[in-house]
C-alpha cells in the first residue's frame, strides 16, 4: 500500500503468488485491472473475485506471462530465484516492481529458515539493476518477528522491458 501511488492510473497489475488475492483486491478497488497467479486452485478461486486469476506452478512449469508486461508487478512472501528475471522482465516501461520477502537472518526467528527461501544482503538491488530504485529496506521487523527485504523500483519510461535503457 505504501508505494501504490507510484502506479499510473489504470495501470495493469500482476500479483505473483497471489494467494487469495489480498493485493489484487487492493489494486482492483483503486481502478487497476489485476491478474494473479498461484499454484493453489483454492487460492485462485478466491482471488478470481478481484480480477483474472490463473492456476500455474511457476516453479515447475513455464512462465505463463512470457512476452507480456504490466504497469506493476507485486510479489510478497515469495522467492523462486529462477523466476526473478521473468518477474523483472514483466515490468512495463514506466511500470513499478513492488517486492517484499524474507531475508537472511529470518532463520534465527522462525520460518522460512532455508537459505533457498531467504534473500541474501542486497540481492533485490542486484535483481533490479536495470530499474530505478525508489526505496529499499533490508532488516528486522518486530511484529511478527521477521527479517525482510523490500524494494520499490520503476522501469524508466524509455527502457525496454527485460533490458537496459534504450539509447
């Protein structure tokens, strides 16, 4: 919610690992067409009340949005490193990436605790190298106790999705 003002009015939104559609609902209520993807049919059934919702296992199957871009891509509490390039490439020129998930250190306070599911220091900054970072946080939050990384980043309007700025 904190960075949703960065989206252009009416910008399309992709919610990756959307669950029951909490973020889809937020953006749909603000006039954005929303699309969500999750591997859980039950979650997608709930999320479908807010926009287009797709059941897909993006860890084992193909990326269902190849060649498509969105005015915003939202990811919360989800990390599958092989999909990071696809997620960033789905951000349209002038679009926004809002990403937050667990970070290294979380293993000291709870789950997830496997390194596969914890961002390393500065990892989101590296992933977003072609985007303009508006905000970045990496640290501990007390309630509930967890370590997170968050980023709000914008693809420059003159940049191609999935690539460096155009000259």
